[in-house]
């Protein structure tokens, strides 16, 4: 007997252990992660969303969209979301609801929804009015409805209300805070039954502001007339956007499309307390928060679907959220951010150039800094080079001036002879005139001729002195547009007396056209003077029978050309490449700087100087200078 009891006890204990193992295995399977655990369990919850004006009619369409998204995110059950639209709310015709009631009755006769969510006041009034016929035992959440439009007497224990509060007075005050110079507020509200109700409410709450600002009401106008008025508003005016479902002409409108058309033509900023219109066409202000209403609505729906009694869920009316403003509209209308109410949020602010391209700007700045360093170094080097060039020009000018003094010294005798001629002639003519004046009846015509000769000789002497002074004066290099024919003519005139005194014929053949070049006339004259003096020196030391120097002007290869040729023995072939080198000379007492200076001056004028032997006898120096354009 005791053995049997012991066997039974062992069997029982083994069964208990097996049962415990099964329970643990089931619990472990239940808590295993995987696709099955992520899917809500149970029958789908049938949720009916009833719209007031249309599924895509703003602002309520935005509330519905937020509620759908939040429900799908939070619901622990599968959802069967169904949406219906009460289109008759736009018109004052209660008879048009009958077909829609019949449709809903037929649709939900066999299986009523688990919960009904009405969006907006017309939908809330509809489900309350036809509750007994359509959904007698279905819980309802009346959301996105203004508290003044809630039929409190028609509420049952199966109803939860998520209402809002439209505070027109606070919104008008916010407009005047943002734009204190406002003189006119034009109010855009449609002509449907609901919009007429809100028109009267807006007028009532606007009365305290009528002493400060003029209100213009557009409810009795067609929308086309409203657009025309909005385009020609007076200065310091604003537009207040309420709602536009049906205009005074009976034309139905989609809220966002109508507002977009108004925004396109309005010459004043548009304000609205509906967040659904914010971000495209309105400035902003205190607005109803879509997220706040949708969160409270979804919370109530889940609690009701979870078994909580709808009447026990009490939600206070939701007022305006903290003000929000569109930075783009503030910029468009020149609204100062300092005028915005405390705690305002500014959205859609465009990032600054630095914020948008920070790394690119930093990289470019680094490259620019490196380039700036290189450029700075190059500019410093260029400055030093310019200083060196200036100093070199000064040295050249000094050397050229010394060379001119040397040439003037060589021509001193001939210059004195050239001056003696007109001075001697002046003295002779003066003595003759004195003798004639002493006579009893002087010949006045003869005296006039003598005076004319004196004037001519004086001008001749003055011209010799002027040429010499110009050649010897110490003046900075002045680059200007000059007549090359005239410049060379003066140089020839300076040295002509010296050539005549040394029995050398000096000929000057000017170009038949004007030769305009850019340069310093004194320096160019010195080049010609050096070439002529060299030619005279060479001919004087030679035994040539024909003693002649020719200076000719012309154009070659679209450049001005000066030719200085002589009838001397020419330049030895092995010396042709060296004649322009410093200190190279074939003269007994020469320093070898005249032709070197000449080449430096010509190259400084962007020209070119060459030498060659003439086919007969003598040398030919060729100077080419660019013509002035």
C-alpha cells in the first residue's frame, strides 16, 4: 500500500515538473522577438472618419491626416479606416442630407463601426442629429470643432469632445502688435451657413478694436470681386483669412486653392489662425496646433477602443498655441522681428550663405589666403622691380643729359657761328636804320623792310636758342602723343649748323603723311641727334668725296620709320653686332655710350633700332616705332 502511494507521488511530481516545463516553454515562445510579435493581435477595429467639407478640404483635412498617422502609429490593434464626406455642409439645404443618411445606413447596417470620429462642426452636428438612425450604440469622438458649435444638449455618455476655441480678439490684437501702423483689416469669410455664423462672431469680437482700425467685410462679394479688392488695398492694410468654402455668388471653392489665388494678387500681408494654411501663403500668428488636437483625439480614441467610457474622458477646449511666423513673409512685407510677441517662433528662415556653404567658403577662403600671400609677394617684387626701373630710367635720363651736354659742347662752335649770323645781321640793319633816320627825308618803306629783316633774324636766333634749351633742359620723362616729323625736324635743325661748319651736307626728307607716335620728344630727338653727329664725325674723318647725311621719314610694316644714312666708309662687318653695346666705339676720343643710349631709349619706346651697310658706301641706321592708335 505504501509502495503504491509512493509510486503515485512520484508520478504526480513528474507531471507537475512536465507541466512547469510546458508553462515555461509557452512563456518563452510568447516573449520571443520576431515578426509575429510586432503585428497587433485581435480583430481589426473599424474606424469611421466623417469629414465636414471634403477629404482634402483645408483646414480639416490636415487634422484628419494627422489623426490617421497618429492612430496607425499608436494603435495596438489592426485598423480598418474608412472615410466619408458630408458635402451638404456648404449649402443651406437640410434636405440634401437624406440621400447621404440612406447611404450610410445601408453601408453600416450589418456591421457598425467600432468608433466614429467627426472632423469639424458640420460633421459633429450631423452625427449627433442622426445618431439614433445610424449609430445608436457606437462611441463617437467629436474633434476639430469650435466649442461654440458643440451641441451640448445632444451629447450622450457615448460621446467625447475635443474642441478648440477661436479667439478672434486675441488674433486681432496680435496683428496690431506685429504691425502697429495697421489702419485697415480686410476680413475674408465665405457665405456658407457655417461661415455666416463665424462672420457674426468675428464682427462681435472686433468691436473693441473699431476705434483703432477700420474693418472691411468681404462676405457679400464673389471671390473674383474679393481678388480685385485685395489687389488694390490702401497702405497699412492687412488681410484676415477666415474660410472660403462658398462665396456670395454661390460658387464653391477649395480653401487652399482660394487662398493661393488671393496670395498671388494681394498687395498686403495675409494672416490666419489656421495652422493648415501656414507655411505657404500666410504670415502666421497664434494658431490652432494640429498636432495638439490630433494627439488628444487619438488618445481619446485608443482609450475608448480599450474599453473606457467616452463620457469619462474630459478634454478642455484647446486654445491657440504659441505664435509662429513665416520668415519669408516677414521679409516680403518688411515686418520687423522686434515687433513679434514674446515667445514667437520663426520658421522657414533661409540659412545664411555661411551656414549653407560653410566648408566650401572655408576652403575657398584658404585658397584665397594662399593666393593673397602669393600675390602680395608678387606685388612686393613688382614694386621693387618698378623702383629699379624708375631708378634705371633716372640713371638713363642723367646719362642721356650728360650725352646731350657732350653733344652740345661738340656743337658749341657751330652754334656760336649760327647765332653770330643773325646777330651780325641785326646789328648791321640797326645801324643802317639809324643813318636813314638822320636824313632829312628818310625812306619809310626801306626802314620797314629793315625792321622786318631784324624781326626775322631775331626769330632765327631765338629758334636756335630754343632748340638748344629744349635739348639740354633737365625734365622728367613725359610720354605723350607727338608728331614724329616735327620732332625729327627740330633735331635736324639743332645739328644743321654743325654739319654746315664741317662741310657736310645734311638733308631731311619728311614723310608725306603725319606720323603720330607716343613717346618723349626730347629723348627721341637725342637718338636722332646722336646718329647724325656720329655720321658727321665718321664722314669728317674719312676721305670720302661725297660728304652727305640723309635723314628720311616713312612708314614700314605699319610702323613709323626713321632712316639715318651717310656716305662714309660704313661699319666693319665684324662690328655690326657690337655697335650698340656700351663702351664700344671706333672713334679716337669716343666713350662708346651714344649708340647704347640710343638703343635703350628706342626700346623704352617699344621700338627697334638696327644698322646695316648701304650697297654703295656708308652706313644706314633704321629706327621703327609703333604708331599711336
